[in-house]
C-alpha cells in the first residue's frame, strides 16, 4: 500500500533532543487545512524521549513516519528525509518551529500559480529583533529576514535531487542550497503569507555557531 502512496507534499522534520518542542510542531502539520501530505520525522540520534513523543502520532496517522540514525546534523538529516519521501513537493519544519494552519495550502497554491518557479523561501513570523551571523562574514550580524530560512524552503521534488540535497556544512547549508539551485532553476523569495512561525531554541545553531 505504501508504494502506491503519492502525497502532494512531503514535510521533513529533522530533530535532535527536542522532545519538548516536537508535539507542537507535529500538531501544526496535522492541523493543516491542506490534507494530502506526509510527515517524515528524522531523529538525528536523540537521547531524550523524542520517540515516545512521536509514537502516539505514528499510531494515529499512517502518513506520519519516523526514522532515526546516528547524529549527522541537520543537513544530512534533511537529506535522509528527502530520500525517503514520496511527495511532488518537498518542504521542511524545524523542530522548534511550527506552521499556521494555512501554511501548506498557501505554498502549494503559490507554486501552482507560478509553474516555472521551482523553489520558494520566506514568509515567516519571528521576533523582529532576531539577528544572526552573516554566513559570508561571521563577525557581522544581519537581520534574519535577509537570510534563507531552511524550514521555509518549499520546492519541486526534482530540484532537491538535481542539486544532490544539502551539503554537510556547519552553518548556512540552507543558503548554500538556495544559491546552487538558483543557478539552474527559477527560485523566488516571498514575504507573505507569513504562515511559518520561527522560534529560536536556546541550542539553535544560529546562537551557537
């Protein structure tokens, strides 16, 4: 039965020791107004009770899957989810973030209204004071709205395979993918609708790097 499953959207949720955040993130996918999705939770070697948090959702929803591997960091965890996905479109959700209920519906509508566009980024809510290190000069801080936020990437399946997914970088692997994709595909950065909620956890890479 699974081999015939063709969701429109695959949501890849990488996580590492974020059990306290996971339930909110997963529930935000379940609450979407758009229903033809699959969610792949990629556990990057958590030592907390992440699986126990996810397990009830696995029993409840056949379109939610869980996979776990030894700690490889976020880029390779996203790639593992991409490889396991079935969707025509692929998108992401960081485990400390969540979607507003119209997020997936709004993104697929944008993509289908712009058939030549292969990848979207942006359209998020955040603390407007959030500053992060500039990936081109880490001694400088820039506003997060100047960045490519990995969780907001929403693209055609073939794009992610054409660029061989994310590269295993310590920082700004999402910007790197965006720039590589933009050399061979049409990409578009959007400001609205702001339906992805970015919340920076205390152990976020944007704080620790």
